[in-house]
C-alpha cells in the first residue's frame, strides 16, 4: 500500500521545476511550450506571450534549428541543401526556357536576374542567425560563382545557362555581369545577413530594381535621359519603384520571423531613399562602363550603411 501511495505521489508531482526530482530528465520542448504546470518554485510565473526567452528563441531560430536544437550545424547543412536545390532548379528552369527559345533571350536574362536572388533570399529563414548560418548560406551563390567561372573560361559548356544569362550568347559574358551578381549576393550573405536591412536593400535593388529597369525601359522607354541616351526615364522610375517595393515586402517578411526590428515608416523611408539613389547611380554612364551589378550593389550597401 505504501508503495502504491509513493508511486501516485511521484506521478502527480510537477515534472518541470520540482527541486525534489533532480534526477528526472528535462521534459521535451514541445510539451513545455504547450502545457501549463503548477510550480512550487519561487521564480515568477513565465508569460509565454511576451518577452519569453523560449518564445524569443522560437522567433529568431530557423524551423530546422527548432527541430534539431542540439545540432545547428546539421540544421544549416540541411538548409544549404534545400536552398541549393531551389536555386539550381530555378536556373535549370530558365536555362531550359532559353534553350527552347520560348521567350526573347534578353527577357529571359532579366527574368533570371530578378528571380534567382529573390527566391534564394526566401530561403534565409531556414538558416541559423549567426555567422555559421551566413557562411552556410553563402555557399549557395558561392557555388554559382564557381559555375560562372567554369562556364566563362570554357571548362564545360551549358548552352541553356549561357543563353539565359548572357546578352549575346557569348560564354565570356558570364565573367562580368553574372559573376558580379553572384559575388554581390554572396557578400550580402556574409557581411550583412538576414538581421540587417542593408542585405535586403542590396539584393532587392540589384534583383528586382535592376531587372525591372531593363524590362520597363525596353517597353516604355521612349524618352531618354539627357545625360545618358542608353537609359530612359521609364526604366529609372521602374527600377526605383521595383527595388523599393521589393525591399518593403522583404522587410515585412523577415520581420515576421523576428529578424528585423522597428519595421515601420522610418525604415520604409530609408528603403525609399536607397532605391532612389541606386536608380540614379544606375542611370549614369559609369554604370554601363563598369557594370551596373557592381555599382548598384555598392551604392545600396554604402547608402544603407549611412542610413541604418
């Protein structure tokens, strides 16, 4: 009878914070996050709705890190694999479109330009928030850097990729614009990462802004800029609007995971300033002489550093 009473007392006692049972293993996280226990501890009750360390962890960690809390490296490895599959699937899709000649080559090149960087950035919440996650994420565009070098130097040949990423179908073009594009995204990963609005500004103005500048400029750009006859008012306006809207959307996207703080009107205004200045720099003749993939990225990073 005494044995039965002791067993019942053991079962009914609190399992989370009872000091009398130090040998009992910690309850799994999914139980502590959803179950309320009555504690005899002197610590104040925890409000899981506001300012809870456990809640904060769930906001700032990636889904894979939550599933594998004891092995963030394995989580980031899985995230790298998923992101690589997504990015190279997009490249393969547009490469196949280019090979079949379904769309105009210039249009495909700009669609790739818009699509790849923005889709890759959607995968960032899968990675951990520290330097480790940034380095793992940078491997995805880093592999594309190697790919551009191999294709550009003729080590191997991929007709679809060359057509979808070059202006005139020349493999050597991959050593300029496409290479700078991959370098810019890789640098944004390593030096800024997903907790910085500067990374958002760089990639959104580079991808959405620059991509739409060419598409809108070719379609509606009848009135050219007085200081650069290769650029139009419509293209520059289209770039500023597209880069700004993409920046705001990704600001809210990352804020929903808790990575971006104070995502309000003040930050939106700063994104607007960065997009305007990036569009102005892109319209200058020097951007054509150097490469707008470089000038846009550097301008967005510099102005973003000053504003943020």
